[in-house]
């Protein structure tokens, strides 16, 4: 599951692809196990922990325009 977390944070791979890379035949089962261990779905985890793509600033770091 640690590898699944890394892939969710660092890639835009689909859950089906990540499940396959982590040895799961069924992505639904990986989701159930992920939620049981981490108390959130893989999608919720990705949304909360994903890194912005290179060259694109994180929305949290954007500054408003200075119109003075």
C-alpha cells in the first residue's frame, strides 16, 4: 500500500493502473483495502496529498494580482 500512496501522490495514473502495478487484480479490492488502512479512499487521498505537476504552481501558492 505504500507504493500505491506514492503513485497516487506523484502520478496521474488511473486507479486501475496503480492497482495493477501494486499487484491487485481488482481495483475495487485495492480501494477497499486502502480505505481500511488509511481511513480515506484513494481518490480522497490523492486530492489531499497530490503534488502539482512540474511547471505549474500549486493553487495554494498563487498570489492575487496587485492592482495598485
